[in-house]
């Protein structure tokens, strides 16, 4: 009678599943049924009064204005619950020192929260400056191409997001990103990166790093809006992107970028 | 007719029907659509992303209540600085202003995050040497952070170009002011690297004082047509220390 019992049980299980689909959905998606349901089955627009097709977000960075104060990194950590350990960052600031013998020293000043440290004798410096870095929100993102489960994707308004419930934490995207913008979140064990503070920009606010930047070295705007500060910034400056030869079409624009910056 | 199909084929067919049927039931009835359809799972991601808590309220909101401070700040050097750059995330404070108070930095260690001297910082950004600039005194005893103005205004060009000023001060050009040779746009003080002062670019410019027959009595005179021929003056003479050439 083993087989009959099994088949009976199977029938019962399947029919129960169909009737209580909500519960099973949560089991399969791995979420707690008491938690707010995150899936949207009716397919309506997710944010009221917001049309993502009318926007195309991008960031501008005025390298000459960056003073390396790290306010942006700290604001990002608070706003996005980035782990406090210094090597997990969604955005970071690099100090470039080009010495008189033409050797280039790059240091991530976000490492160690005591502020910038001197490491090169000042008399040896030919030129030196800070370069803020973050996810470039590429038009042609390598991270999206390599994701084996389709957990990372570009939204209609041009931001690359990660579905943390789909991500299996394999780390392919972290390897694929030419800008080193991704990291594996130590708690969720999924990939994480800058989202341009998506929860803020859809409400018309600035990303946290842009909000707190004291010198206006970071600008944020909408490429589809001719009145946005970013469009003016693009018009008035010589614009560079990082690693243009990789054909990723980044949407973080650098003004007056030094040739040594990689 | 059904009886003519061999027993083992019939049994196999039943297994096939169960497997195929089971797959179809699983695909269309049990699995939630958000797990199957790309558009839906992307939408659920966007929804989750949008639902995140905003922690920085934005400077516009602050000005709504703290109008007095916003007006004072709007006139000073810190006018483009967002309130939350110093006071930290304040969205909770906007929801419950009485109980949640934002952070107010009063110690000496905070201002140097931006204003301590650092060789990589852009020239012209106000920076101090922490060890000699009024040691141990909190910055706010002399400077109002909402309207920072140095108690003594630094001397024009030498505030940033101190090295050149020191050299020039002991040279023959000590009494020549910087603006005699360099036209300095006002914007240069705001964005020193973007808007640059002019530099003389012709021999005739130096010649205004140094050619034979010029009205400057105290300047050494040369014959512009024979002296140095096709070289520009500053290729041999450093203008900030002309004697050293």
C-alpha cells in the first residue's frame, strides 16, 4: 500500500497548494508570511504618480571641487544601511598622488575613519587630487549580462538594481564590474551596490551623497529634463567617463578628469 | 482498441501524463507569477527599493522651520552646504521635532574633516594647520558655523599663494602688486582651478617698464629688439624673483 498512500498524499498536497497559494508563495519565495508582501501580482505601476519612462538619471562629478572629506561615504552608509566595516562601500573616494617620478599612488580614503592620512612626502608630489567613485549605472552593464539568475537589471529610468530575493550570491557580477562598484553583503550574502538612492530619487529628492556634498562636487539630474543641473553641467564642462574603451556607456560623468585616473 | 495496447505502454503513458500534468500544475497554478515573469519580479524589486526609509530629509525641509538660520547661512560661505552635511541625517527629526534632536558638532575635531590642510585638496579651499591654528580651542569659539568668516580676513592672493608671495616679498618686484601682471576674475576665488587669472604672454608686457625710454625710472632698461631676441622674458627671468636669473 506504499504507492497508493504516496499518490493519495501527493494529490492532497497539490490540491492544498492550489487553494492556499498565498501561503505557498511565501514559502517558495522564502519570506515570512507576516512580513509585508513584497510581490506585486496585479502588474500595476509600482509608484503612484511616477512615470519611470520620463526620466533618465545620471550623476556628474566635478573632480576639481572634491575636498576628500568623506561626508558622501558616511551619508551613504547611513542612508542605505551599508555594513559599517570600511571595506564595504557603495561609494568611496580615492586619493590620487602623482609623484615627481611619475609613479601613481591611489588610496581609498574611506578605509579608516580617522580622515585622510598623509603617505607621500609633500615635496615629492607633482599633483594630487581626490576622485569620488560609485556604481556608474552603465547603459550597457556587464553585471547584468553575467548574472545567471537574472537578479540584476536596468530599470526604465536608467538605474541598475539588484533583486536581493533572487540573487544567489555567486559573485559573478562582482567580478564582472570593471569599476569594482559591487560587494557581497555580509548579512544577506547577496550582491549590493549603489542604487542612486532609488527610494529618494523617485520622490524627487537627491541621493544622500549629493545632498551632503559640501562643495557641490557631486551633481545629480535627469538627462531627459533640459532644465536639470546635470544637462548644464554636461554642456559647460569637458566630460569624461571611466574606462570608455570597455563600451559600458557609464552614466557617471566626470568633469576635468586627470588622465591617470582609472 | 484500448485493450490492444500492451500493458507496459499503458503504464508508461500514465507516468508521462502525471509528469507532464504535474509540471503544468506547478508552472501555472502553484508558482507565484512574480517568480516566473521577469517584469513582475523586477517590479517587486523596485517596490522593495522604493519602500526603504529615507533618512536624510534634505536642506529645503530644514529651512521650513529654521528660517532664521537658513537666512543667515544663505549669505555666508556655507550657503551651498546642506544642513545635514554637519548635523547628520534628520528625517526622524522632521517627523518628531520635539523628541528627536539632530546631532550638533561642537568639538574641534569635526571642522577639520573639511578644513584641515591636505595636499590633495584644491588650492584655494580654506584649510588650516591644526597644530598651529589656535590649538585645543573649539572652532566655534571664533567662527560661527552658519556664517563662517575668519576673524581676520586673509590677505588677498597670498592667502593661497603664500609661497609665491614670500618669494616676491624679498625680490626686486616686492612693490609690484599681483594684479599689475595678473588679471584676476572674481570667480577665481570661488572656483580657483576652473577660472584662472591671466598671465602676461608677450615681451612687450615686460617692456612696458623695462624697455629703453619707458617712464619707470627705477626699472632696469634693455633694448627689446636686441636683448634675448626671440626668447620670452620669463624663459630666462623668473618674474617673482627676477634677480635670481
